C-alpha cells in the first residue's frame, strides 16, 4: 500500500496521544493485510474526512475507517459500513467493548488497546465480502 499524504497530514493534525493510537491501529490494519493471503491489496484514502482502508484487488473486504472519536464514547474509533453485520458480530464476540450503533467500536486512551480483539475485527472487515461469497456458495 502506498502512503496517502492527505491521510498522514490528517494524523499530524491530531494531538500526539490520539495520533499515536490511530497510527497503532493503522499499523495493525497494514500488518493484517500483508500477513494474510486472503486479503486483497489495500488502498489508503480519505472518506468523510476519515482515514480509510479499502481492499482494491480483489475486493475482499469492506472499508475500515479510523478517526478520533467525536461522539464522547471514547477517544479513538474504528468504523465500518453500517449495512454490514460486522459490529453486530463483534458485539456478540466482545461484549465488554464500547460500540456505536451498527457502525463503530470505540477505544479510550485510558485503557490499553485490546490488540488481539482489534486484529480479529480488522481481519473480519478486510475479508467481509470474501467470507460472504464463500458462505453463499452451495456445498457439493
């Protein structure tokens, strides 16, 4: 993936503690994408003013967005398409996390990032479309 200068400029505008947290999540997204053969090539872009990561070729996953949390539910948030089942699935898997409707999970800087859970959520998002296609295939 090629670094997007607009995304990097956005991160530079954040207070240092927020910037460090979103950069950690960004690194997890990139690591997950490069460590797994079932995740397509990533593109980093801005969507709705948020750092966004989308699989391009093949289109294996749904867009992940990360940003400072302006809702008050935390300090940093990870967003996915609200039409996906991801947040509902994550809520069932990780009931102790803080969720925002069907589109986000929120993290407080006062607590360490739940890295194992977050990596699992990232992998699920980056393989969301591929997993749906596999589930829809008739079994022989």
